[in-house]
C-alpha cells in the first residue's frame, strides 16, 4: 500500500527514532554495511520490522551486493537487482511480481542514501571536461618514447590503431552480432568469478542505474573469442615484453577486453607488480586521472600485510571519487588528467596511480608488459616482505618517524636530487590494524597490515632507493608468498631462469632483478664457499643463477649439480636432506636397479656462519651435527634410527605440523644462517619439460613405461617401520587423539593397526578440518559448489581407506606401504637422445645435441634416463606418486596412465569380498576415490591443476563426477590383487 502525504500545515514526524530503536545511533552507511552480511531471506524478514528498515532493505545497491554474492555461473539481469536475486532464490513468479510494488514513506531522510541515489542516476553527457594536461603525441618513434616517456610519465598517442580492424568492428552493435552468445568475465567487488553472455550484458547496460555498473574486464577473451585477437596488433613501441618467454599457462594475465557503460570504470589502483600498460580506446570517451608513484590519492587507503606483503587498496568507486573527492582538491593537489577519445592510446608507466571513468559506453583493449625499463621494479615488488611494497605505492607515508630519520642520516643521494619535502609533516599518518579489527578490509586476515593515507611527497622512483627498504632477513625460498603477486614463486623462478638462458645480452640487468627478487647474490656466495671446500670449479657466468622452478636453489655446472636445501626453513630442510641421504644408503644396501636411474651423490654437508665467517661440515646423515645441536634442533623422539633425521623423524615432524595449523618454523640464534646442501653428478640430456612438445607419441609411451618400472623399483624398497612407542609419544598430545572425530572402534583396537597407518589416518583427519578454508583460499578454478560439498565427500573416518578385513582371525590392511617420491613432475625427469645410425653405419651424435649438424630436438627419439630431486621423499600410500605424474607429466592422459600401470605391476590394493566391483557403490573399494581424496587434501593446489586441464569439470555437480573423469582408469587396473 502507499502511505498518503500528511497535510502541509502539520509538521512531519521524524520516523527514524521509533523505526530504528537503538540502531538509530549508527550511521546510515554502517547500517548498510551490516545488511550486506545478511542472506536475502533474512533481508526480506528484516524489511517487515519497520518502515525505515523497509527503506534500507529495498535499496538497489544492497540487492546488487546480495545477487553478486549468490550468483553461481552466468549472470542474468532481470530488470532490477532485487528481481535478479529473487530469481536466484527460485521464488514463484507471483511472489516476485508482488515485490515489484514499493511502499513509500514520509518523515525520513538520509544524506548518505541521497548521495548514493544521485550517483546512481547521474548522467555524464552534460559534464564539461577539458582536454587535460597529459601530453599528446603523433607518430612517436620508439627511441623518443623510451627516452622521454617510458618509465617517466604518461602520454596519449594517436594513430597507433588507425589500421586495426577493431576500429570499425568493435562497436556494441557489431560485437553483439558476432559474439552475442559468448560469455565474458565481469569485474566487480566480489570474490566470486562472474560472467555474462554479451547479449545479456548489453541488455543490462540499457536498463541499469548503478553507481558502479558491472564492467566487462576479461583477461581470457582471446580464448573465449579468438577472433578478437585478429582485430588488433600490439603497437611496436610496446612489443618488448619479457614475460613472453613464459608459456601461456605460466605467464600472468596480461591483456584485457574492457567494455562498460557510463559511470563505470576502474577505481584508483597501481597496476599489478608495478608493470606498465597501454590502453587503446575503440569507441566512447574515458576520463583519466593519474598520480606519480607514491602519491596516494585523497580518499584512498593502502593496506600492506606485514606477513606476506599482500597489498589491498580501499578506494571509492570512480564515480564517487570524481563527485565527492575531486572537488575538495586544491589546484596543486589535483591529478594529471585527460579525456581519451576513440582511436587514442594512453601509456601508463610503472607504479603510477590511475583512475578511469567512462563518460559514455566504451570499448577498449589494454595490455600490461615488462620491459627493460620496469624489469627491476617488477622483481622488487615480488621480493618477500612488506616495507618496500608500501613505499613503492604510498611513498614516505609508509614509514614511521624512526625510519625517516635513518633515511635522512644515511641518504647517499645529493640533496639537490632528493625530492622529499617536509619529511616529518604532521599530515603523515601510520596505523597498525590487527586482522580482527579490520573486518571491512579484505586481504588483511593474516597478521597486521600497515595503512597509509594522503600525502604530498613526490616519491623519487629510484630502484636503488626503493631497494633499501627490502627486508633482508626474509628469504624468497622460505617466506610467505603474497597472493597479490602476478605469478607464483615457481613461475617467477622459471621466468628468471629462462631470461638468463635466452637473453645473454641482458644478463647484467637480469642479475640485478634476481638479486632483488631471489637474493641471488647471497646464494651465489654460498655456492662459491661449497665449491671451494670440495675443490670444485667455481661457477662461470652462465651458471651463477639458480635453474628451474624448484623450491631450493639448484646450480647446474659442468659435471655436477649443487642443491642448497632451504625449503620450509632449517627444520624442514634438515629432515629433507637427512631422509634423502637415508634413501640413497638404502638403494646401495639392497643394490636396487633404481640406483642406475638416479644421479650419483658426490658429497653432502652443512654450510653455516660462525663468528662472522663461513664454515662447512661434511654430513652423511648418520649423526646429529654439532651446529644443529647448538640450535636446539633435535630429531623426533622414539625413532632410534641410524639416520636421526631420516624418514621416520621426517614423518613425525610433518604430523606435528599438520596437528598445529599455527605451526611456525623453528627459529633460534643462527638458524637462519645454516644451509644443508647436496652435490650430485650432472645428468646428460634434457628435462622432459623442455622436450614435451617435440617428442613422438612412441617416446611418450616409452616414458610412461619407464616411470612404471621405476615406481615399481621405488615401491619395492624396504622401508623403516614405526614402533608402538612412536605412536605412544604422538598420543601424549591429547589434541592428536582419535577422539577428535575418528571412529571410536579403532581407539581401543589400536594394536590391530600398524603404527604408520594410524598416524597416516590421523593426519588426514586433521587436514580435513581445514580443507574448506584452504580450497576457498585457492579459489578459481575450483568450483564454489564443489567446495561446499567437500566435507560430505571426504570420509568421516580415514581408517576406512585402509579397508581392514579379517583373515584367520587377524585384522589385515588391503593397502601397501612404501617409499614415495611425492614430486615426479615434468622438470624432474631427464631424457637423452637415442643414438641413430647413418647410412655408412657410423653413429653420429655431437656434443651440442645435434646429429650431423641438425637439431636433434626435432623428429629424433628420446629415452628417459634419470629421475631427479628426491627432496620430498616420504613413506606412505603408493597412490600418492601417481598424482604428480598423471596431472603434471601426463596432463591427464588416461592412455599414458594405463601404460604406466601395465609396467608397474604391483598391487595398489587387495580386493576383498566386501569390496565387490571396483566401480561399485563401495567408494572405499575404488582406487579412484582414494586418489581423489589425496588430491583434495594435498598440500599443493592439485585441484587448481585438475580444473585447468579438465575445464568441463568446472560445471560438475559432484566430486564423484570429478573422480571418475580424472581417476577412473585406476579402477580398471588389472594388477589390483
């Protein structure tokens, strides 16, 4: 119903106090934020409480937020956000129709709601914008661009897109005609990945009245609409991109299709990893505002997590900033501005703040790139720690008073070149926010975050100055990795390694970048000490950078390989090397054929600093080194091994970490200056990752057979078993008991279960408790619907995976236990060229991997000869070893998995009468179920790789569907004995 207006002669009573009660003391903005946390049905109930609450609960921005939080899959806009949300609630149409009739009330006003409503309905065609003060250039040469603009200041360029087909083809009408049914990614402030078919998005643009409208911002448009890539070319002056050396799957997102209506745009930000960007507008008009590095815009707050350096920015929408904040600026504080017209390309240098507002419906394409001018800044931004990230974005506001004083004292720059006026100005503010106190700020959940507001300093964007803020106590290999970095740590190491090999003319620059990102100079000095101690040749210029993607610094030199074991900190690394040395000893004792396919160990030891100088102690793994004992780091109790840091101690250490989610690496005086190392003989040939694309199918099938044979050799080795006393020691910690959710039947009958399997089941149970949080943290491409079902898919009791059965009155376990490599991936397999015979019968193979002068990589036969990197050795279920092989090496090819199993021949589980068919309803009798559970609970993001390989599984409705697609071949394994 509609409330009639009161007489004009009578004052209208303010209904706020009576309608809100105690909530009347809260600002309207806060009330709106609280409502964002409620579910749609709760909002509907709350709307019935009072007239004012009805008004708050019927605000379109609220229903927009509710809809975007709930949508799963392609979004369809139903004329309003409330209607769109109600459709997602599967309400009957008559209820939705009834909800379209709004109630109206007098006696209530809200400046906050009015301003938001004004922004939602503002049109920009009547606003007057000048040309701005960004320089415009036509026919700019590459030399002039690099000399005057690259890394220095923005510039608007005309003429670069004149010959593009996109200049005429990228209009809304033509795109609708050609790509109407194509789904594109939508950018909005929500953790969910949202997409819309283009025809639905065009319909939305015509109907919406949003303050911050949905915005097509799609980095995968080249995959979903490959024809669009043919409509434009990267301008020549921007074609130098150092990320090009990475495969498409490894490189970070770098190109985006951008489409949006008026009022939409990109709020204030600095481009990822301090890369540079170009943006070409094909239709419409854009208004740009830019500030130089370190100049935080008014109304913007930068949060830098002091654990992993993750950067998050609180900023108003583009529309809100232009309407509410821009008018408050004095002339000298206003940004650099311009209006971009169709056909123009704007260049945004590294580190520059920028904000974009679409003045009308626009279509644009943009790409980010890394070249020689910004390379060091990109490397700096991916270094561990947080102070340097804060200074790069917020300038000297990121520093406390003490740090500023140190800068003034130690500054080596001449005062004339030092542009930091009034370093201690009162406007500078620094505040520490604990995670529990900053619920409104995404990305600050772990640890504290430092937040910085507006300042007038013009940061001198000099790499040497910025590098002084690196936290040298933090190391790339052992420190947390920021989720905001554009690539992961393995990809970054691969990137630097490929640049080093492929661009010898740039090595001086690449070395500087590696020193910033990896602290490469430190590891090179360690390598030199090791080489000197063992009388080995020092590395030459080609060999001074760590190779590959591995989690430890590895140096490949002429005849030998040095691995400095640092992953996970000192405690993890000492267990890792101790286990590896025990394993090599076992190979020799039993004379396993596997030892012929593993590089020979030449030496091992521990490098450490003592009284300021480097010392090295040889170590064969059979005692506790003095330097380790001094750090109060002792092996796990109850093992009694010849190898005190061998595999049994390592397993107990891993269980201890799994038991304590808040586990922190061991630290004591000097522990950060101790590095175990291993020297092995260099293998001949090339790694499989380099050969994947040139191998014949026959070669790949032979590789699968080889891996099956070597897994059989590995899994047949004798392994050290756990004793009952080991379990007793573990049980001393009550938190690790079966009472935490395990089947009580097995608590009293523990003697029927081998100790290693008991701890195995308990560890999986602990991991399950945290699985939903981990999967949500990994996010895309893992489907949200499957994450919600994961607890129901995993067993409530992991002892059921053992398939216990009674045989002659004794309980037996259906599964074998063995050594496992855990990490056989495409960069851990070496292959060598097969010798070929010439017409004269003479074998011709040259040292540079060529036959008779021709490259042997193409069309020649390659045979596997070595398996590398046993750093992740463990003991457990052999099925674990199939995971990296099937997902990473085979890329999900079930034929290759079948080929491996045919040569493996060992049983992976015994069949019992209780199991019945392998494909039957008993999930514990399916090997595929076991493998899928291990994938879900894996420490690495195996699921991300699975959903990237099998893209069709993103729409899977159950984990069983994923299981059968990925691991169904296991259920056909004939040696299931």
